[in-house]
């Protein structure tokens, strides 16, 4: 067990906004915490709740979905569907003992390289104080 | 020599046993085609009778109910050894079922709730030089295949007569289905629902209703009336009995094979068609689903990706 | 096998990949390097050249997302390992795919009739393509038509612009629709379906010959309506032409101020005088037109910074504080004062201050530099001095004279005796001398002292801003805006005229503030981009579409309302069917399908699950 707990965050970044924002953060050499691993999807609307649960089940301490701002989705409305699923899933995760800070949906546009840094750093800090997401003991059977 | 079959119940309500009995005349056909060697609810065989049988001498054991204590695990193991084929009978055995909702708490939590200030059962009780043991009560409910190798699954809460008939014929037939198959159609219930044509092509829901809140129309798609019907996420095979009884599907036939987590997919489908875009409106609409775990993971919590609530 | 090479995107790098594929019979390729947005295409091509289907390739971003943004080397390496592991697991599930090919409609839509739009339209029309040029105002010309002279040559703006405007009008390949706006855009690259709203002028364009007698004859003997072209400094009548060289030479009637519209009881002398041609039609209705084009060029220009946002400079408060564009109108011979630079009371100013960087380079207004203001401030200094002989004081922060012949122009203006004070104008207040003079106060940082200069007139060099409706307009075209609100380019260095929407390009100040030479360069670039697509004839679309598994779909209809492109239909067989041509590959229906019966190429559930598991292998 490392001395300071370093949370591992699985992120789903939409190709047209958040992924590009992260690229922009890169070209601008903006520095931020290394805890996020991004998976590229074309739209935040592609994010299936099964992916989120799989991430938590396999040991992620946090899951972050990054999409375009409302009204700006490259595919018109995908981010609205993401929002609807996120809200219901968040409530379900609460019932399952997974705190709100572990599952975030953020709107980050392609020009907001700086915001990638603030969101990631903020999430990492909050997760550090929450501690690791311990995968549930599936069974008490030998 | 008639093929030998066994029926057993683990953490269950008895409904699956009822389902077998309810086969009516078909039961007689079944009874005449096979020799039932173990069926605690109906026949007087003892465990030692089972233990005495040679391994693999039972053609098929139909085990229903989830696994939530050590006795159930042991019996499942015993039946597995004695059987060629083990069938997870009913959705509790397949996915954990309604008993699986206990995974929102743990053994201590359950005992505190049930026994309150009274006596909490102990595993071992000694009196007058005798000792009595109770099975170990697990913190976590699991499905049958978490403790033994399962060959086939028959879904349902309980499985419907036609599904049971089909399963038994499949097992008695010349060519066995592929291993690990769920013995029900691999399409969603909407396929065979009598109200299918009444679901609009552009259905978006402004407000979710619970069954006691409205007098549901007898002909129209229940989802279209705002009731959370999970038929679109649930396997077909039951002939839409609940819908014919004017109640929405709650998902007791489990998911199609292409889905990894029933509750997550059902949640995705229902949330996606909620008619709301602004933050406040989304909150409002989702307030109409006060118990997401109970709604979407009613039968499948133990076998879901998360499995159980993370206790503090 | 694994291999390390510093510049895989170079020719030798790509050859390495091709060689390895051939020699070792590789069937999956992963490159861990920069962003797929840069080189996914490059490597896919290399893979294809080696005889392997390009979609067996996957790219891992360990540069923009890792090496360039993290300082902890160990953590960054661990992250890279997680990402590569994820890719290795993912790529196993990749299948061979073919890109979709769609034909390109040869017609082009140019939105905006300023110099950018005009130039792009002419270039394309000369190349033999049919162009629709849609302009929101009643005439072509944009802001350039409002300028008097242009720096550094002091060419008369109208003289160099108007020939191009008439060329547009008379070009057989250009359909010019002024007083029109784009309402809706549907479709995708090569196949856009655009709805244009043609606003009613109440004058029939085909019949009006621009004799302007109706304006003479209008019952309003005096022009009373503030005139937008002259920024309210002049007046016009309800029936008007924006400026004398307007193209098309057709008058417009303003229903807000025309008596006939307001009361229905006008004598309609305008109609009388147009009796021969009968071009006036008070009942004209708006027209909705639908056009098909393959490419679109946005050239919607800029707006001037609103000087009322900096009230300490006194604009709107003191009568003789003007914006630079207002002074352009005063200086211009066809302007409201006939080219005389005079104060509100008609006197010639003896001292004029010009304040640079109003609404630019300022945390409180706009952070960016508007690029053209230093040069036009020099130009105005020269023109005002020439016309009035006044003492001119330019208050500047830096002198940005970077273009061709710009520095030389600066020297010339300095030699003409214009005063330069290196200090941002700090305060403006009345001199209190009864003549309406103002004191301009600033710290002259070269002299190291505070100056208080009395002037008769203050000119504010206002910056350039995006159009106020830029955020609505860009949604019409499904493109993005950058932080300050200008349209977002695909790459600031290498693709300044491309947007993130394939087939939609841009040129001029709608992308960022710039002068006329740079604008014209961009419109040429945008036209070239459009021509490249049109002449190629077809464009390849990424094959990341979704499809319904026929045997699995139960016909639950969950997906039908979720597709914003109406690509999913409910067929006779009572199941869903996705039209591959309309599908844009967002994947929303895939995530929503409750029975897992829709799959998406390149973004299969299994592929994403593998990425998740790969990332978390050591969690």
C-alpha cells in the first residue's frame, strides 16, 4: 500500500470536445495530475452505464465522463442522453455505496485546455481524501 | 432405466417449486418420463440418500434459489458431484434473484434489523453436552454458478410452464444445447408483447409513474403510459404474462446474451428516453425513480458487475 | 513485437512499420505517440500500403495526454503502460473495415459578403464552380466598404472593393442573395442541404434599376432615420440604399419607419415615380429557399468593440469622443460630413487624441490583441492631420507594425509630425474651458512622467470582436468557438481555415482579427480547400457507423427517438434499421439499446471493455 494513496481514474472523453481539450492542454504544456487514463469515444452519448460499472468493478477509484457543453454536442444531443444516464446512474451508485465525487460528468469544450487541468486536479484531490474504492467482496465463500 | 432428476431449493421463496407442481398435466408427462430421486419440498428423500448415490448418476439437477449460507453451498456442491448436468432453475439461481437485494447490506446489518434487541443466532450452540450448528450466514448473496459449475440456465421468477417444458425436452432430447446456454429466446420481451404495436415510434417519457399511481390502460404499451416496464431489456419467453395482467415487466427473465449487466443496460434504456435536457428537469424526472437498485437490479444484483454495496 | 523509433510519422518511420508488417506477418499495429487527431490517418495509410487493412491499426496518445502534461516521470510511465496495455487488449477485437465513400456536390455556399466572402466566391466561380453567396445586409461590402483608405498604401477602400463587388454580381457562376440569412443546415460533407431565408426588401430585385428616384420622391422630405452604414452619424429615409455603390443596386424599404407600413395611408410617391418599372411591392413576403451544396465557407466577419463598455473613456458621455470606425465615416468623402473631420458643432479640431487598445489587450475587456488597430490608428492619424492640420497624439502600449511596408508607414507618419506617447490612456475628463475640450491623461513611460494633453477630439481605437450571434451561428453549422468567441479552427498553425466539421471552412475575421491582406489570403486558402474536395469528387467517411443485429432486435423502439439524424427507421419486419449513409457514428443508440442489439464499428462494447480492463489490470 503506497504511502499517499494515488487514485486511479478511468475517463471517457468525447472526440470532439474533451479529447481535443486534453490535446490542447498537451500542446500548451499545461501540467496536471497523472491519475487519469482516458478512453476515446466519439460522443459522451456512447458511454454505456455498463462501462462505468465495469470500471468500478475492476478497481477504478473514480470515473470521469467528459463531453461537450449542452447545446454544443457535435452530434446535436448525445450529451443530453449522457446527462440523463449520468443522473440516474449516480443515484444508483450512491445506493451501492459509491460517493458522488467518484463519478463525475463534466462539460469541457475543445478550447478549454485549462479546464482539463482544473477538473482532473480537483477530482484527484477529492478522491485522495475519500480513499481507495475497494472492490466489493463478491462472496464470503472459500 | 428412466433418467434420474433432482430438484433442490436454496435461498428461495418456493415459487420455483410451485412452478414445477403447476405444470399440471405436463407434470404427469414429466413424472412418467423421469425418475425423481431428490425433491425436499415434495418427496421424502434425505440428504444421506443423496450422498449414497454414485457420482454422475443423476442426469440433471434443477437447483433454484440463490446461495446465501454454507448449507446451500454444500448442497449445491453435493448435487453437482452427483449430477451430469446442473441447471440453475429460476432467476435466483441464475443471477441471485430478489434475495440478492440483501447485498445492499451485510450479515451484521441483517441480523440487527431482524433480531433487534433479541437473541442473535449463533453458529454453534451447546446444551446438555450436545451441540447444534447453524449454517454460516454469508455477508454476500451469490448466484449458483459462483459456487458450482452450472450447465444451463432457466430464467424466470418463476420460470413459466412453457419454458420449463422446453427446458426439460431440451435436456431429454437427442442434441443438448450449447453449454452455459440460457434456455429462453435471445431477444427482448417486446418481440412477443401483445401491446408492441401500441408503443409509439418516438416515445420519450416526461414523468415516470409507479403502478399504484395510475389506472393503466389495458391495451396500450405500459412504458408509453409512464410505467417503468423493463420488457425491452428482458429476455422473451414468458409470453408477456405480467403485461397481460396489466402490470409492467420487472425483468425476471434476465438479460439477453449480448448484455454484460442487466441493470446497467435497463437503466441506460430508461434514462435515455427520459424527456429532459436541462439539469433541473433531469433531476425532476429522475425523482420519479426513487429506488434505482430495486428497480433495475431487482433480480440481478449479485451477478451484476458491482455485485454488492460497498460497506463503509 | 515492440519497437521504438523517434519519428514514426516520418517516411523512414512509416517504412519501418510497413517492413515489419511484411517481414513478420503482423496483423495488428499499435503506435504509441501523439494524438490520433494528428497522425491516425498517416499511420493507417502506412498500414494499408503494406497490405494490411488500415482499421487493424490503433493509436495511443502518450504525448499530448501524458509526456507533455505530467511532471512525475514514474507516474507518467505507469500511465503510458496502462494505456498501451489497454490498446493491446482492444486491438484484438478490431476487424477489417472499408471507409464509406460519398460523392461531393460541386456547388458551394459562401456565408458573408465582405471582402473574405467576395474573394472566396470569385475564386471558386472562376474555377467553374457554382457559388451561392448569402449576405445578411442588403448589400455586399461588409466592413471594408465602410473604410476610407486602407493601410499601408492608403488605397481607397471603395475603389479596390467595388470592382470585386460588381464582378460578383455579374459573374454567371454566382447566385447572389443579399438581405438573406442561413436558417438551417442539414447533412454532411459533400451533401449539405441548406435552408436560406430571403428577407423581403419590398422592392423587386429583378425590376429595380437603382435610379434612386424613389428615395428622392419619398414623402419624407428630410432623411430622419439614423443610418447604420454611417454608424448613426448620418440619416437616411425609410426607403434607402445603404451606400451609393451598393451591390446589388437595389433599394430597401424599412418597415419599422415607413409610413405605409405603419399606417397604411401613405401617398406612396415612391410607387408613382417607379410607375414604368413597378418595382415596389409592399406585399412582398419572405422567401424560403432550399439549396444543395457540397462545401460551405463561413466569412461572417467581426463586430467592433462596444466603447460604452469602457465608460472612463467618455464615449457616449462627451460629444467629441468617437470610435475609429466613426472617424472613418467622417473622413470618407461619401460620409455624413462629406469628408470633413469636424467636431459635433462643426468646428475643425486643433488637437486630436487617438487611444490604442480600447477593448483589446485588457483583462477587463478582451485579452487578445486585435492586430489591426495600431496600423489603422496610424492611418487615421495621417488622414486627420492631412484634413485638419491638427496636432495628433497617439497613446499606445506597443506599436505593432509587423506586415509588409507597415514599419515604413509608421516611420512616415512619425515623420509627418504625429506625436506618439507610449502609455495607455488612463483618464479622460473635461478641461472645463467652455470649449468642450478634454484632458487626456496618461503616463508617458519613455519620458517617465504623467502627461495631461488637452484635445478637441478623442478617437478610440476599438478592437475587433466576434459577431454577437456567433455562438448561435456556429451551432447552425455544427462547429465550435474558441474561448473569445471566434470560430474554432481545426489547428491553429496548419489548418487555420478548416473547422472540425468536414466540408465547412472559414476565412477572415470570423476566425480571428486580421487585416485585409491576411483575410484575402485566408479566403484563397478556404477556396482551395473547397476546390480540393470538389475536384476529388468523393470523400471518405470514417466507417464508425452503427448497425442493428437483425436477428437480435426485438423491435422495442427504444433507439428510434434517440437519433438526431433520423437515421433509424422501423421497418416492416418490426425491427429497427440504421441507414448507414445518415449515421454519423455517435454511438448513442448503441449505449441505449437495452438488449445489446446494436453494434458500432470501431467502438464495439468489447473493445471498450478491453480498454477498461487493460487500464485497470494493476489497480
